[in-house]
C-alpha cells in the first residue's frame, strides 16, 4: 500500500516517536516496512520515516543508491548505496568535520536548504528480523540516515538551518501547513483524517 506523505505542520512530525515493542506482530512489521519502501519509491525519495506516513514509531527505511550514484566528485572514493530498514535505532556516535549539502524532504515539498552534518556515524538498530546490529556509515548514506533519524526525534531539516534562512522560507512553510503544496505524490495535511 502506498501511503500519503504527511505534510509539514502535522504534529506527528514534531513528536518523538515511540519504540516498536518486541511483541509487535512480525507480519504487521514486515507489511509496514514493505509499504514504506513502496511509498518511498513512489514519491522518488531516498529515505522515509514512519512519522512521515502518520505513524509515530521508531522505524525508517532508506535506499541511498540514487544519492551515491549522483555524486559528481570524481576524486572521492566510490560509495555503495545502502537499502535497509532501521527499527528502534540509536545513533551512538557522529564524527568528522561537518559538511554542507542541500537537503529536501518529502514532507516539505519545494524547499531545499543547505544543512551541515558530520560525515561518519555509528548506529545501533534492529534489522527487519529484529536482530540487533551496530554499524558504521559514512558520506551520503550517513547523511540520509541522520535525516531520517531526525524525523524519529521530531526534528526536521528546517530546524537545522539559520534563523535568517528560516525567516526567508517562513511563508512557504506556512503555505504547506495550510495545504498549499505541489508534489507528484499524495499528501496528507494537518487536520486531515485517514491514511
């Protein structure tokens, strides 16, 4: 099933998501993960967090291949894309010199801003089979993970830009929150009910 993407202004995007309990149905979890991948690909995203489909649980999916394939820096070492689901993740460490990249978000269509993030992370999470893993990621994949992880903490990329930039995009954000947004995928705006 392809879910509508929850738009900026919905309170679910600003709430800290809850852990998925150990006794959560394995079949339901697999269906949710599959639906999240379908929704992400339909919207041409590289990551999707559960709050973005209206579910305040600690789950996100990524497929960073499009980001790593588009890397135009020929001097940089080749980076393989990563397709993975992260359940109940905890970023244990972020390191390296912060670097800027223009980020966007499916929940905030039409707005892109430079966000500074550290290039290396170590994250502990449960995989699709509920096995605990601890793994390091770098570069664009680390950035995608950090962006989606922020969603689970109730943080949007627009929270990470300067006050000056926030002021410039304030009216655009207000329009999105009121339902005035153009996207080539279905969206759900604050106050709307349903899936």
